[in-house]
């Protein structure tokens, strides 16, 4: 398994992961760094965004646009564990699709660009999704992955559901800072060395992040906790090791920050998986 939804950094390749859990668990404020589509295979997922909540199962495709924070609860089904497939859609793919299929991307009457993140699956979208998963699981070449990923996007666009995935956010500065920090979350990062990589002065970086209602320290902690969430979900690494790899010198401090952000401790999450 690799790169679960909600925590991975920007990548150029379409990737898939399987999220599995034995016990119900809830996570608040999960950051989405790469646009991700998710379908529950077994059990149910409760999605929270803006002021809305929706509980969905295998009959929906869940849209997780990059740049948002979501509330996510996973519930095992009567048949056993909670199981879901998640596929990441890199920004470059989404932009190329928007250009290539601009005429087909039309708003469906009564649906707004930000209204729905839980989309009912029709037979065309279901077929496109299954073909995409088969392609990824077969480790097919990138060109084939892109072909089938675009088929999923086109099926959504023809149904009027693709709006939230195709909003051009023009790479806000906070996202570019995120990408740098995620290359090495344990490093002792400073505003100055990140600003240098962006060809900016430190004061300019602080000011521009403030204009985006964000701060360097907030982005750094979100990145560290996001990476920790990924490692807790898909690796057997000890919690103390994950704390250190995420940039926390103290495992106890890491546990406090993790609980404050996500609403449960690292041990509680591991016990549910």
C-alpha cells in the first residue's frame, strides 16, 4: 500500500492505495495535499466538509479536492473490516484534462462547483473506475494510467460532478511551501531556508503567507502531522520512530499534538487499524 488519501504530497504519477480498518474511528481536519478519489469497498465512510455531512458506501465515489480539510470517519461493515480504494490525481493531469475536454466540462443545472463531494456512481463512472484500478494494479505504463484516469474524470464531467476537482487554484504559496517541507519533515526547517528555495526573502514569505491567512509554523505542523498520519495508516513502524521521522523530538509531545489536531491519539488510531 502507498500514499493514502489525505496525507500525501504532490506527485507526478497516478497512484493507488487501500485503506483498511478493523474498528470504527474518526479523524478531524484531515488535509488533502493531492486531489484524491475514493470508493468504499466494504463498510461505510462519514464525510464532513463545510457545514455538511454525508455517510456513504460502495454506491458513491468520494471527491477529495487538494487544498481542503475534511472530517473523515470509517466504519467496518457487517462482513468485516472497513476497506476502501483511493487514487491520487496529480495537478498536472487535472489541468491537462481541463484543457483537452473544456467543451465537455459543463455545469449540470442545479449543481454548483462546490456542492457535492460524494457522487452517486452510474454505470459509466463505475466501469471507468474499475478499469483505472485494474490498470494501476497491473503496474501499467503511465500513459495507460492517464488514459483511464481521464475516463473517470470525463464520466464525472458528463454527469456534471467534476467541478470540485477542476477548480484552478493557481498553486497558492502555502502549497509550494508544503511541497518543500514534505521532502524532509524531520529537518529543522526555518522560514529563511524555505524562502531561499522559493527565491524570496524571509519577510516576504511571512507576509505573503499572512495574506493567504496562513503561517509558516502552521504549515510545518500540518505537514508533519499529515506525514505521521500516512505512516501510522500504512506502515508497521513504531510510534516513537514515526514521531522522530515527523520532526518531533518527544513522542509524548507528538501524541499530544496529534490528538489535538485529529481528535484521537496515535495509539487509538493504530488500535483501530
